[in-house]
């Protein structure tokens, strides 16, 4: 299993690690700051710096076939020859991409607080964030933007803690997502709390205070089906705005 340093500290951008396995899928390390695609959030990109100074580009990060496996996908398959089990590397993520993920992922939790309906789909990238709500009522774009701006300006602290699987089973109302269930298997589940605003299981990366999110716009509201309303967020002033 890979030690997931990003679970406890999303601000970490690099770490020393040892290669544990290399195959056609990519590279596995004993520890990493790279977040693997999951929970709707895109995987990290970045690089591995070898002991001799060579740099291997990482195009994506994915979960492996076995629980606890994290695969760093090589941008160039030929770089596999430069890596071997036991080799030491310096793992570095794309800092700006991670920062966007942290801001957008936290913003989706604010959106959950404003729209009290189950979530049946989500996507968090560096360019936008999307949530699909299981609901039939229309949503007001201006009201959502005003609500998001208020929650960002109120500077709510963001933190996490761990609870047991049994504690989660005893509190099923904590789970908002219909499509992505909290990861199980380790005996504990990570709770993300935005003080006074939102509390739900989440393994993603987040900012430490809502003020760090910055100005948001509701780029689009769509009726995806008779029972689904899609909300797409972007950063105000971004290229995607």
C-alpha cells in the first residue's frame, strides 16, 4: 500500500519516495503526494526527479487494481526503463493544478450546502467543477452565486477527521452522494467539515478556509433529465469564465 500523504495535508507539493513497482500501467511508490483520480476529482500531474537529476513526467494518477495501490501514469512510456524497484525519487505535483482542484472541490461542498438535494454525479477539474443534483425544482443562478460569495466571504474554517465504518453506518444522513460512495476497507472514513456549513465523507483535497476559494461564477445550470439539475462552476475572471 502507498502512504497517502495528501489525505492529511493537501498543501504538500513534494516528497521523497522509493519506487516499489513499475509496469505498463505506470509507477508505484511507497509514499506519495499525488492524488489519484476518484470521488469525482481528477488525478494529479507532475514529475518524478531521479537521483541522477533526470526528470520523468507524470501525466495522471490513478488507483490500482488492489486497495491502497496508487499508479503514477508516465507521460512517456519509454521512461519506464529509467525506473526500477528500490530507486529513490523526489515526487513533485503540478502545484497550480492542485490549487485549482482544492479550491473547486471545497466550492462543491458549499454548493451542497446551498442545494439540499442528493448528488448523483460530479466532476472536479482544474478548469471547472460540476455537480448533478437529484431534484426537479428549478435553480436560480443569481441566488446560487450570491450564496457562494457569502460563504466564501464568511471565511469558514475547513478541516477533516476520521470516523469508523460503524459510525458512518449509524449516521447514513452524512452521505450526500448517490453515485460515489465513501471509500471503505480500511475500517475508517474521512469526514470533511466546513465549520457551520457542511459535513460529509470526502477523501479529496481542499483548502483550509473558504476564503481561499476566491470569486466564483455559476457558469451553467442545465436540466439533464426530468430528475437531474446540473450546476457548473468556474472561477470568476478565468479563461473558462
